[in-house]
């Protein structure tokens, strides 16, 4: 199996820094099913290509296949897995380029956050659904897609094309984003995996899909294929995507998860209409906006605004007169600005929401910042659980002692509710970036202590379906000074 990644950016050999693999060396990495080789067939300052060649050991490969597999016997003799890109290559990528996929580059940190021109080539990729399927999966991510069918036999054109394509992707993206997209979509296009699907596959999907999967128009199909149509895992993954990425559309849609056929009578669909469930992300947005209305807080700053979903909601509400947002991540802020610009596109000429957006800027909640002050309300929606516990006291001082708005709204997961997420391992958290998740008693104790120390009172509001045994999935504290 072969994968090549080419860039033509200035000082193109800096690709070696991003991949953490020196352009002047050939390196080999042992895998459970063979050996992965990394080398650079072309490397100069204007054009650099890195290649990942996976040499699969047929004996090891056979040992990874269960005897219950329908083609087990034949597969020992006739098998495309050693040659066609699949989940084997995705697994090798995760092992060999682990640091690059996380977006870490200590020697060139600014380069790791910068979109660069890339060309990715996979000479042989199984593509169930044909070239159009590759277009549907990769084009929404900003790639120009070329998927050329591979003929069954060039000498016998009448035989037609195989299910393989030569895939070429060109675009300008962060390298980490490109690698994570490939990690998810290679086995999705193949619609097969070489290993058993464990519950931790949901965590892998959420981690690799961060920032792109939740808003992908084919996210339902991608999630189902990646998780091998395991209904419980698919339902959990769609719910967590909606929770983590503010993707309200299609989240936990039974039609997407269960794929139940319609009821057809006399040539017409007689299936009863189903009410679409409201996602937890939407419940949370509604609860926060309602709390601000209840407290008559019209000037609001969103601390940790992320991709700007709450900012967009507030900007469209005539009740609010001034809103701002801040986040530590440049990438998140770029998403927020794009969302706000899209919401204020030209055919909304009568929309005055643009006048309500005061500023969207980078800032760290652990440091006092004058720009946080002079607002009636501050919102920390799903923010505190991303902060290391030793630094949480600094955030408390910045928000409640320095900025000290009249109202502070805080939401955070209720860890007791995690047992209701099928596929989430005991003790695991809902998102890989969470530093902690509190029970209702732990959140109440923290909120009461902070309120008492800084002259606030606090009321607690459950958000989402309130389970009589484990409570609502999200807990909200509304602090008033």
C-alpha cells in the first residue's frame, strides 16, 4: 500500500518537521501486520514528497482475520489487502504519524497551525460506491478530488472497471487535518475494517473527526461505515458529535441510525411522520439564551466561544444589544468569524445582527484581560471541563473577581449521566480534551464555593432530558451578583 503527500510551499522540506520524519532518511516501523516505511522520493526547497509504504506480511494478515469471516479460506490465497489502501494503512498512519495527527510541531509550531498546499495520492483505494463516493466525502472538506477508476484488466476493456480508484486530492489545509481526514475516510470508502469493533472506536472517531465531521453533509454515512453499522455505537457517536461540535442537524436521528425502511402502500410512502429529536447541543443553547433573558442581561461576552454557535444565536436575537466572543484557539475563532459572516450574508440585508457583534478576539481565561470587563453577563458554555484543575482557580479570579459581570452562566457535563451513553467505557469522559467531568454534587459544591467567595448567588438548572436516576446530561449554574 502506498500513500504520498506532496507540498510546494516555500521551504517545502519543512514537511519533515511536520511529519517528524527527516527527509534525508529512510525509516521502518514494525506493525502487527507488516512493516511501514517512510521515505522522501523528492525533497528540495520548492517541492517535497513524503511517502508511506506499507509492506503487509500475508502470514500476519491471515492471523488477523477471524475464522468466522465468510471468505476466510479463500482469503488466505486471494486477497487484495496487501495492496489496496484500507484500514491497515489508516492504522499504520496513526502509529507512524501520531504526533503530526495531533497537530504538534515544537520546532515549527506556527507551521503546524498554517494551511499549506498539499497533494495526496493513493494509487489503489477500494471505493464502494464508485468515484462519486470519494467526491462526496472529500470535496466538502475543501479538497479538489480526482478519483480515476482502475480497470479490471487494461488488456480487456470490456470487463469494465474494478471497485478501486486512483485517488488524488489537492487543496490547502493543515497537515494534521488532512491526516485525520484520511484516517477516518480510508476505511469508510473501503467500508471494511481489519479488526473487531470495540467501544473505544467511538473515541477514535470523535478525536480524528474533531473540527470537520460534525458539520460534514455525509456525517451519518461516514459514522455508520466507520463503526461497521453497530447501531449502539453509531447512536452514541452521533450524540457525542452533536454535544462536542454543536452540530444539531441529524444528531441522534433515528432514521440515520436505524435505517428502518419506509412503509409503502399502493406505491406511496405511508410511514407515519416522526418528530425529530432535539439534540443536547440545541437544548443547551436554548437554556443559556433563556437564562440571559430571565436575568435581563443584554450585553454579553461568550468566554470560550469556540466555533461561534452561541454568538450566532445571540446575534440573531433582537433582545441582545451587544455581544462579543473570545477563545484561546485561532482555529476556533476563524470558524466563528466564518459562521457569523455566513449568517450575515447579503440576502439578509435587513438583518441588523452585524451591529450587535462588538468583537471576536483571542484571549486566555487564565489571565485578566480588560476586554472581558463592562458586560452585563459572561457565558462559559462547556468550557471549564477543558481546563486543567490546577488552573481553574485562575479562571475563577479572572471571571468572578476581575471581569465581575452581573450574571455568569456556566454549563458543564454531568458525569453521572455518562452511563446512559452506550459505547462509552466506564470511567471514560465524553470528549478526549476534557480534563474532568463532575457529578451534580461536585458541580454544586464548586459553584456554591465560588459564589460565596465573590459575592454571587447561584441557581442550578438541569439541561436536557432529566433522568430520574442520574440527572440531566448537562448541568447549568446561573450566578447573579
